[in-house]
C-alpha cells in the first residue's frame, strides 16, 4: 500500500487511531447484504480487539480478523498491531439508515470510526437470494467441520427423522445450540454431547470434546428441504447443511437410534458447551424422580484451572457432591488431564415437587460453572402401588426388561431341553399345614407350569385342622398324575412332614418348596442345565425375591457363589435348595429338634458330606418367597424360636467338625467366635517421615489392643525428617519394636516383603501407618480368623475419621479392578441383606490392614514388588492366595480408623498416574477372567460406584438364546453346554 494512499484516503479518527475501509468499493448497488472489509490500528496502546457495525438498532460483529503486514510496514505502528484486518457482513434494513462502524482495543470501550447513510432495498432480488444461498453454503464449508452419524440411509425416511453427529466451528470457539429446520418448521435439538473421539482429531479446538448434536425432525409427505443449523455465542443461527429429503408414505423403521442413545434426543436436555468432559450414569427416569435420587459420574477440566468441587443445584437448593472417587477408565481415556484419576463424584439430591431445571456445576478457583442441565419432574402425587423412593418401581421395571419369557423364549427353552444328554427327575417336596388355599394352589401351579417336564410333587398334609387343605391336595392329585400326596394321622411339625415327603420321592434330585411359595417358570430348566454341564453336582441354589399376598414381587436377593462363612450365619441357599437325592438320604433328612431352622441345619449336614466344587449357584431368579405378616419372609423375628434353633444348629455343625468356637445370638443372626490362639503376630508398618502419624498408630495399638502377643516391624523407607529419625531411634529401644531400613524409591510391595522377611511371628499383619484402633478386640478377631486352616487372608472393617465406611471387602471389575464395597456407608447401615453385620468371604481385601499366616505369605511369594509396586498389590495377592483354595475373609468385628493416603498422598502427579496406569494394565492382563466375574458378587447387580443395586442390563446371557444361535450357525442340533 503506497504511502500516498494512506495519507489521502485513510481516515484518521484521532491522533491515535487510523481506519481504512477496503470494501465495498461502491454504495450505488441496492443489496440486502453488504460485506465490510478493511483495517484499523492504534498508533499506541493495545491492538484491535473487536469491531462492529450498527444500523437500525442491530449490531453485527466481525468474526474474521486477518494479519495485515502491509499496514504495519507503511503506518509505522508496532508489530503487535498486525492482526488489524477485519471482515463482517451487515444486513441493511428497508429504507435509509445511518450505518456506523465502531472499534475497540479493550482499553476505552468502543469508539465510532466511520459513519455513512445507506439505503436498503425493499425486496430481496432473486439473483441476490441465489448468490446469498451459494455464498452461505461455501462459507459453511470453509467454516464448519461436521459429520452425520444418523440418518444411516437418506433414501428411506419416515415421519420422524433422528439426526445426530458432530459439528465444530473453526472461526468461533463455541457453538451454543443446534436445531433442524424443515421449511419454516423448526425442531429444537441438543448440542454439547460428549464426543471423546474428536479430542485427538481436533487438538486445537478447546470444545471438540462436546461437539455432538442430536435432534428429531418431523418430515411432511413428499419432498422438502432440510437444513441443519448451529447457534454461535451471539445467538445467530448459521446453516452448515441443506439438502432435499423425500418422505415415503410407508417407510420401514430401519433408522431408529439405539436405546442407550435415546436420552440424547430428549427435548428436556439443555445445551451446555463447557471446558469440562463428563459422564453421568444413566440410572433414573428424569420424568418421574423419587424423593431422593443419587447421581454418579465423573467430570474433568480439559483446559483451564482444575476442578475443586462438584455440586447439584435446583434454583436455590444446592447439594455438595462427594468427589475424588477413583475412575481408572477416565485416566486411561484422558492420560494428560490433571485429576482424571480421581474425577469421580457422587451426589444425592432431594428435588422439590414439580418441574425444575437440574444443574450440575464444577468449581474452579471459587467460580462455579455448569456442565450439565436437564429439565426434571418430581410428581406431586404417586400412583397407587408406586414407591415414592423409587425402589419398588425400579425393580418392577427391571423385571419387565429382564425377567419375562415370551412365547419365543418358551419354545427355545423346550428345544434346548430336548437336546439334553441327561434328563434328571426332580422331586418337589411340599409339606403343608393349615395352608392358605390361595397360596397352596399357586405353589402347585408354579410346579405344573414348569418348562422342564421331568418332575414329581410329593406333598404331605401334616394333619391340618382345616380339612380343605387335604381336599385341595386330593383334587390336584386327581388332575396331575405326577403328584403324590400323603396325610399324617397326627401332627409331626415341619421336619416330620418333610421327611415323609422325602420318603415318597423317587427323583434324582430333591427340591424344597414351602407350601405358600412359588418356583419360577424356568427353575427346573436351569437346574437340569447345570447338571448336564457338571454331572457331579450335589447342591444347587439360585437367586430369589419375595412376593406379597397380591402377587407383587419385591426385595430380590441376588446371591454370591458358594460363600461358606456367610452360609454359616445366614441360610441364604435354602430358596431354592436343590439337592442330590442320595445326598439328602445320606444326611438322614430333617431333624425335628431344629424346627424353625430345619432347612439350615439339614443343609449344614449336607455340605459336610460333599466337596465345595459340587455346589453351584444359578444367577437367575428361581424362587418367589411369600411374604405374609407371620412368615419369616416378612421378618425373621416373626418366629423367635427359629433364631434359637439356628444358633444350636451352627453349634452342632462346629462340634461335629471339631472346631473350637462359641456361637452367640447377634440380633437376627449368629456370631461365631473362634478360639483365639496363643501365637505371635508381627505387625508390619511401612513408613516414611510424618512421625506424628506413626506415633499415633503405635500408641493406639499399645493402649487399646487386648491381644498381647505381637511385635512391631517398622520398615523405614528413607525418612529424611530429623524428627522422624529421632522418633525411630527412640521406639527401637522397645524390645517389641524393630526398625529396619529399606532405602530407595517408595515401593509398598518391597517394603512389606522386607518386613515379612524380618518378622518372627506366626501371623503377618500388613498395616498402614495412618491406622488407629477403635475396637480393643480387633487383633483377637483377626487372629482367630486367620489361624483357621481353610483361611488364607483376613481383612477388617475400616472407617474414615468422619464415621463413614471405607472398606468392607473389595468387589472386582474389569475396568476399575477393585471397588470398595459399601464405600461411604454410615454407621448403623446393615448393607445388602445384612452383609455389613456378617463375616463373609470376599474376592479381595485392602492391604491397609491385611492378616495372613507367614507360611501362606511365603508360599505365594509375598507381594508383587516388580509389577505392582504401589497399586493393586493387595488384590493381586488375594487372588494368588485364592488359587491355593484358601479363603479371603472380611470380618465386621475388627474395626479400625484409616486415614487413606495421609502419609504418602494421592496419585496427583503425572509420574504417579503413569505408574498407576501401567499397573492397571498389568492387572487387566494377568487376571482377565477373575476380574470379569467376581464369584462373590452377582452379575445381576451393578458394577458402577453404586454397588449392590440392580444392573441395567445384567451381565448374563440367556442360555436358550445362545443354544438357538449355535444351532443356526451350525445348521444342526446343539448341546446343553452352549451358552453361559
């Protein structure tokens, strides 16, 4: 640009500002849209920040800025003014109006740099309309990156057209909305859907991670024009796609979004585009929320300041979330994001009645930013039969989804049964006394309706006072040739009646059925399938739920695989119990001295005679336990005599096995106190610096522990604080305390192994240095459990200082490796079917307090210090101990306080997180199969942070469907081994 041009045509607004307009060259053409282009510089001060045009009350802001090196050269301004070129489009209204151009460098606001009266046309010409459309499409092609995931097929469209994909604006930082337009009809959509796949493809776009969109448009018959539009930060809509579509009259429904994506098309979802990537577990019906709803998910800041807190907000109501929950899968997806490992959150909201807008917000540097919004509704009134807390309805919904057999399923099951190599016969024992005729009919009907046909009913009337019971049995036997009946002359109670039924049985297996309960339609099919897969089975049990007087099902009990310590104090295998007939007779039937607990006592005698490998759980609902006001299904305390009988049954079982123990009543259950050995326990405590933590740990053990035979082995890992060194020198004077030094990087496994090598005790107790004692009998309980020959590892109940539970066993999962069961539960909570009150077997326990016999520790080679220096070494150790056919036991009767990671800190550096990710991969490769199926956690239960809730869907495959698929694939008959 020549200097003469600058001096003659540039407009010097003042001594400090120079402005030039390159376009338009002429104002004689009457067009609706005018492109203004030029440049603006300040001789001193900050460079150009914004420029805009105003006309008729409308504001048009420049979106494109260009480098103008020619201006810098010839105007003699600083190089930081180089981005001074601009371009913007202005829509001229009808008639004559003043047009102003205003500029700002961010220091003194906007100032007018140019002004002119212009005339807009009355009508938009056809030529300009065509040019405008073509220009818009070309501009969209240059401006937007986009992709459509749906529709999959543009040729066959129906009335409702689901549209989803992603769109990124290369000019603006953010897109704030999405809509579809068909002619003049507009269909609001959703923008801001998380698209993790785009982050790597567009690393320079700060909002690529949430560039997904979705909408559902309704098409008229015939041909129409579909436009997809996005909204910028100024609220203007811009089209990035226009095309002709044709709706056929009767198009097949071939392009429906999958069920899991249906929420994306929900009009109640609100558009929020933020710097956060997040995920919210889809676990609730937003249109009918209960009084209390728990929300679980994760959230990370992809740029800017990291997240400090998360909360839910509805108007002025706020609920703080629990944050810092480990999410290894998030760390794997976002390895370069700070805080990804502990990005999980959980929050329970109590929404007000009516329709409200729910916001989830994250806080950074005391500033709250929303990352999720949804229009929710909590009913003012609940329909009859609904549960205002949402639990009953949720189970009924789960049953509709996953526990229904249609005609196709029944046919497939019958085909599968015909392929069985073995067709065992089942004898169903039904002892009756003054039965409610409604429920007795239902029990008999549930057997007669079995899909598996090889069965017999053995029903005994225990001299009922009501003669209608015997008449009902006679009537049923006349209609059903597979039914045998017997009437006792005098009442012998439940055990005698059950033994009479057992004497009548001629089947291969015995099934116990109470006179008011029901079998599921496919119960015997699953039992026969299990026997075909493992012919040496002796005891089979399955999942159960309760059924009320009106036939409503509730309170499902999804059980673990064989859990001998739990079964000792809770008879969880009785409904249904399916036993080999020979085993039942070898156990000599039922003992009338234990009426009220006769099933438990009988099964305890049965399991003594068989190997644990001959016991199998079927993870399907096979039994419906009738809940009436006076039944044990409604409350165990309804029959107090049963509690005493159960305690005596457990005592007799232990005596027969020559196990020294004392059984006592503990509420509705029993507690078994095994003999406390007189053996030394070596308490191994790895530590580094922070002497105050270690001092508090040692003092609490010495002052509050009632077990006297122990020593301390303190493993010092390069402590550098003088106070710590002095403290270690001082405590080493105690003859019960030995301090060994292991220098080098922190390797928890290595420290424990060194401590174990120096220990002299018969039992090793790995203990963190941030543990405090609250229960004097904690060590006695651990010693009494770990010295049992069938037990390998024992863990305690660990509590946070605020009274919330930290550890009650570990549930395995393939993504997170281990989840703490009942994490953050409050004191007084009993857990899933009272599990928090009962000693039970688990897959693994935490190394923060882990008791193991020294011989077992040596046999498995200690902790894996090569591959698992910090994380997962305790889970790996427990899995290796279980390979020796030894049990891992968790006890609620040893309680401690644990300040998790107080001494070493959290995994909050890139080095630590990289190491954690490497150990995560090792566990997933080394223990792939055990992680996929935790034997002590049912596949019908959820594996998210909200453990022991219903899984949507269950981690199961219907075996009859697998059998059908195998037949179709091979074109010939299959075997019962097909399927899971």
